[in-house]
C-alpha cells in the first residue's frame, strides 16, 4: 500500500469517524468503531486502486518505450496515469 501504513490508515479512520460523530447533531450516527472500520476500508481501497493504476501505467509505458524514445517518460507516465484513472472514474 502506497503512502500510509495500516496503522496510519487506522488512526486516520478513527479521526474521521470521531469528527463525523462529534457534531451536534452528528453527521453520521452509529457505532464509532464500525464507522472507523468503514473509513479505513475505503482509504485502503483507494490506495489499492491508485497502486493498480500505477502498475497499469508503468506496463503501458514500458510497452510504448520500445516504440518511441523521444518522448519524456515522466510526462508520458503522468498522462497515462491520468487517462487510466479517468477511464476507471477514479480521482487522482
């Protein structure tokens, strides 16, 4: 998982759940531990999807790299990531 460790995701999710349940009236009602678990799952899934996009973009770049050497690889990779993310409906 890129970016955050499981422990960091867990702490972030608890913070989010706490903020959502703290307001009067609360934005979300329910067991805070279940809300935190749902938030942690969503955060982890987001990182997993981004990693999947990165892998696909890298593979595509490698395949294209054999065909064209005059393009800037970093710029091309960024464009590939953006295109793949858009196709999947994912916001980078």
